[in-house]
C-alpha cells in the first residue's frame, strides 16, 4: 500500500469536500507495523503536499526523517492508535457545522438512520484542552469506543476507521448530520431516533 500517495489524495479531498479551511485538519494511516504511522505535515497547503512531505513517525511521535515536521496534532493520532488497535486511519477535520456544535459543546444526537451503521450512534463532545496537548489527545479516547467519531470542544472533529475510506466517510457523515440537525433545530422540535 502506498501510504504517502493515499494521504496526498485524501488531503485534496478534505479541501474539495470543504471539511477543512487553509492548512487546518490532518489525516493519518497506521503503517506496516503497529509502531509506525504516516501523517500529513505541519502547516502545508493540501494542494502543495507531495508524497515526500508525508511524515512517517514512530510510536513515540519521532519522525524517521528528523528534518520533517508532522502535524502539530500528531499526539491525538498517536494516542488513538495506541488505544484502538482496530483503527487504521484517522481523519481530523474542522468542518463548519460539526465544529459549530463543538463550540457550543453540544452533542449531535442520533437523528439520521445512517448514523447508526456508519458512525456507531450519536456523536459526543470531548472536553476542551489546548490543541496539540497530551491532555487533548487523551480526552477523546473514551468517546471513540461506541462511535468511531467525536467532537473536540471548540476545535473540530475526529473520525476513525478500519481504512481511509471509512474514516473519510465518517467525516462526511458527521458534517452531514450536524448540518441537518442544525436546520432541524431551527425549524423546531427535532426528534431523536430510539
Ligand atoms: Zn485541529
């Protein structure tokens, strides 16, 4: 599997689908062995990232190529891979509707039938800690066992999957659910499933 190529492609998809703005967000893939993963670089335009810019890091967060700088949020990915061996890909977005719910620190309840099979249920909000900190990376862990995605307070969304396709699909479904829930709240009296 060409991890670097996949991450370059999906970085562009993040922009295309308007799940991130500027250089925000990041994506990673678990590597050949449990101790390695590949992640998008720090502060680079998704349209300019090439395969060589993708950072391969070990389980301590150290890049194999010391001259490279991984996304500042690499600890988040590290902690999730450590706690959930079943997750092989992580997509972190700042998609607008879902991030608005994270700012209001309100969960997205089970309102659409797709949410159960694709996301695992309702999407909760992990508490606020400084971006990139050890605390923020640990804070999401309890919220990723029932559902494969959660919101990070005043920050954005983190979605996990057994492969990049499913993690990316989750990122799209979380944003879709947030948007529809927002509209329904405006119309009034949204009904929760089950
Ligand atoms: Zn972020």
